[in-house]
C-alpha cells in the first residue's frame, strides 16, 4: 500500500524521502518493496541488552537489510566507539531526540550524522549567541 501511494507522488523520491520505524517487520517489508528508499530502524538501546552494544545493533541491521539506525541518544551508551563501529560496518547512524545544544554538539563529535529535536529554533538561536 505504501509503495502504491508513493508511486502516485511525483515529489516523493528516494532522494528526498526516507522511512523510519521501530517495527522490524515493517523495516524488512519497506526495504524489500522499495529498495531505492532509505530505511532506518528506530531503537532505544537499554543497558544489559544486545542493543547496548554496537555488535548487537550491527547484527540486527544486517538481519533487517536496512540502511542504518536512528537511535535514541543515551550518552552513556551512544559513545564515539559505538557510533564508529556501526558506521564502520557500513551503516548510517542518526539520533533522536536531543533537545539541548550541549548534547547535540557532543552527539556530532561522536560521529552521529543527524539528530532529531523538538526545539531546533531554540538551539539555533543558542548556537548563534555562543558561536561555534
């Protein structure tokens, strides 16, 4: 059904649209039906689980056949080594939801490619006030 909707949209292309979902079956189905579109698995890693390790994330991404991960940013788990290992395995790494400028800056230092925030305007204003 999603593929049919997208086929009818001239402005929805693999270049300007992507998919994010927590649902593993949906990840697989989207990538199988629409392989040119980027699909990212949403995950909130918890200490003591397989997804608290880069190896656990990489194994799941391989299983799902997706382009990367959109990970809940938890500074104690999402370390530079964690991000580097996942990106080094050929996957993209995005982070959600970071609503303060210091953590956004730290996430980018750790190698995160993009962040999702609820207060982009506020952070942009802070960034402009304090400089780079």
